[in-house]
């Protein structure tokens, strides 16, 4: 210790050094606490994770339910369209049969007209000869 420094000055100086160390330590602890709080904020809360997973599970369940309902509606529509298709096919067959019967009647009528025209011609010739 230098002769120019008294014991009381030395004691005061040591108090200031101790106070500075204390402040530095408190500041370090505050920084450490802030860093810990920041790290905790980055780590998800277990309750939040559970809630998020439950919401996701519920959303997936609702999505599967909507998909199932959509598929059932589409299957119902397919059955309706197949029945409608069968009815239309039956109607087409009936219409074709009617058309064929009508065509046969027309052909028969034309044949009868030719026969009658031939008979008329023969009668006309016979009348002209007499």
C-alpha cells in the first residue's frame, strides 16, 4: 500500500470495488434471466402443444367426416344416374321397337299400294279392251 493512501481511503476504495462487482453480478444475473425468459418463450408450452395437437386431431376428424359425407353423396348420385340411365335405355329400346313396327307397317302399306295399283291397272286394261 502506498504511503499516500490512508486506511480509510483504502476501505472506501474496497467498498466501491465490491459495489461494482455486486452491480456487475446483478446485471449478469438480469441478462441471464432475460436470456432464460427468451429461451422459454422459444420453447412451446406443453399445454399449448397438447391444445394444438387436440385442435389438429379435431380438425382431421372433421375433414375425414366431410370426406365421408362427400363420398356418400357422390355414391348416391351415381346410383341415381345409373337408375336414370337404365330407364333411358329401356325407353330407347321401346322407341326402337315402335319405330321398327311402324317401319314394317309402312313397308306393308307400300306393298299393298303396289298390289292395288297393279290390280287397278289390270282392271283399267280390261275395261279399255271392252
